[in-house]
C-alpha cells in the first residue's frame, strides 16, 4: 500500500472528511478503478482506498479528496509532477482525476509498513539498516530536486518499507513552503529517527514521534549518546545534517555519501519475507517502485528475522489517520518489547498526563457548554466525549454573539509544548492553540483574558476528525484549545452544529 498523510504540520487547511454520499465498496471510478476496501482517512481529510485497475488487473491505491476543483489543486499538481518521475524509491503515480465535486489520485499499491510503525514496534534500528533507509530517501529526494520540485513532507510516516525490502518515499507536498533545504535536513532527521527512535522537532518539524533527547542547553544528543555501537561516520553525519550552523550538501551529494556508508548486500535477506503488520501510513505521496538493486531488502528482513513467516496483507491507519478499518492480520510472533516513552518531568518530550480536574471549558460570552462533563475529553476513553450544546443555523455558534469556545488545560508545570492531538467525532471545526505561563480567574472575565493569550500554534480551518497541532515548543503551563467554528452535526437534524471532542493528548517537555 502507499503511505497515508499524518503530517501534523500540514500547511493547507484540511478538507472535511465526507461522511454522507461517499463512495461504496465495488464502485468503479473513471470506468476503470474499482474500490475494494476503505483503509482510512488521513490528516488532510482524504480517503484512502485499496482498489483494483480492472483493465490492467493490478492492485492500486486510490486517494480521494472532497471537494475537487481549486481545493484539490495542490494534490493533483504534486501527483502530475511525481508521475513524470520513474524512480525505484518513489511510489508510482498512475492517474490523477478531477471531477469537480471530488478529485482522486491513483497510485501504486505497495505492501509494507512505514518507518514510524517500524520504529514504534521494534525500537531504534541497527546502523546499517538506518543508513540503507536514509540512502533510499536521499536518492528519492535527489530525483525530485532534479526536476525542480521539493518534496516538503519527508518524515517517518511518508517513508514506506515494503514487504519485499523496498524503501519508498511518498506524499510529496509541492507547495510554496517546501524547500530543497528542508528536504535535506529531513533526510538527516530520518537517519536520526531510525538510529534513535525519536524525531528532532526543532530541527525538522513536529511529528507524532517523541522529540529528540537534548542536553540542558536544548541541543540534541548525538545518536551514540543514546545507543551504543553506532559508527562514528554515521553518528557525525546525522548530527551535522541537523546542525543549523553548518551548510547542507545537495541531495545528490548526500545520497552519494550515504551510498559510501551503505555496504549492505541487497541479496543478503532477499528470501526472507517481511512480516511486520503491513504499514500504517497508507496513503501518502508520490509513489514507488522497486529498489535500485542494493541493500533495501536488508532493511526489513534483517529487522524482521524475529517475525513469523508469510506476507500479511494488512493495513493499519497510523497515528495520523482518523478512522480506519485495519485490513490485516498480524503474524503469530509478537514484536519485541519496546521501551516505554519517557515520563514527564525529565525534560524530554513525552505525553503529558492530564487529570479531569485540570480541564475546564472557556466561554467568554454566554454559558460554558457542559462544563461538568469536560473530563470526558481527557479520559482516554474512545467511547466518551465532551460536547458543546447544539447550535442552529450557523457554524459560528448560531450567530448568537459567542466568538468561540475552548478547553483550558492546566499542565501542572511549565511545559514546552511540542504537539497537541485532538480527536473529534466530526471534522470541520476551526481550531488554534493559545497558552500562558500564568493563570486567569475561573470566571467569565478570566475566560475573556484567556482568549487574548498569544497564539502558539497555527490556526486550522475545516480540521479533520484527528488533528495534530504543532505547539512550536512554546513554554506554557496553561493551554487553551480554542474553537471558533463548529462542525456540521447532521445526526442532530438539518442545519445543526455541534463540537464533540473524544480525546486530547498533549506532548511536550516539562520542567523538572
């Protein structure tokens, strides 16, 4: 399969995931592409489907976005550009169609798992496997750069490791914010993540992974300080690529350097099947192919010597996708244990424990909707949710003068907030993060003061059901998740609007 976008720094507003009138299993698009299984929805609100090309009789990935037209222009443009590049480490794009009310891209289907899932399940990789993965990604990025296009979305969820040992890069984000420099920096971050299991937020952007471990001055620790046995050249390359004070090489030069370090033999594990539960990032970007005949098979097979035989056609929407039905069975062998994420209070980025008593509703005008039930937003129970009142006629709180509603969280101590994940019943809300190191009164005047707090995260309009907002590592104790537009709530009736928050997760580094 192909990767599904879970990028918490998506730069364009995410479309609302279509809930009614969406395609059905068996529907044939463009008289050619039959939809066979809905895998899930990504962070950009796109639907991912496993399908089949009924003419060429081959499996495909179909990525649908609602609506089409101008709002789908970036997705279609990136697909068109990617389709012109045939490269062993880019997922192949077959078709891109705009029907106005919807648009879709048809891509190669690759069985495999994302680097995110691999690291989460098996922990940091051995240096040879980390180098092989980074080498493949650098080669893919170099091919894109040769066309004048920057990828813009190199991160653990877009790096896919196929069951056949291939490493491919997906989901290019060909927008104005994508730069050659950020791509190359991100290749260094991929190498660092594969070696350590963490992702350097400040240097390469916030993702769902925990931030890199840092010293008292905030400088990331070198990989060898986290895991023994990493060769000096590999260790130094990862550190140099993430050092903002050093000039970056071109992607071509970087690929050559990684190639010198990549001594794995492609045939070493060629007969060993990859047995990870097949991937978790299923829809992401430009597309793939087979390895350039090198070491890619080693990446997984050596990694998965521990897994039981057999390729399992499976799909798991990862931390980035909203809802999805796993289409796979897992191998009999359980993956090796993974060390638990760092606890709070150590200075390392980690999930922050939030108690119900630490959360309250903020409403500068009118009532605090269901404040007595707000604990449901942080209880970790997917079957419970905090919800606003029902509003009629307008997503702007029925035009009753209410500018918005928010959830204020006392984090317990000053925290460098890296990211906030918000799981909602329906997409379509407009939301942003605000924060302060000092409290406000638990009153309406206090709520009005909280709304004036500085913004610490980019506002997202038409948010998907699962949203990750980067906190830009701002240091606050009091966090305000501020909603200024409500999702449509058709289950309540026509022209009804209501917000329902299933769960909120805050990740950051707390002061000792």
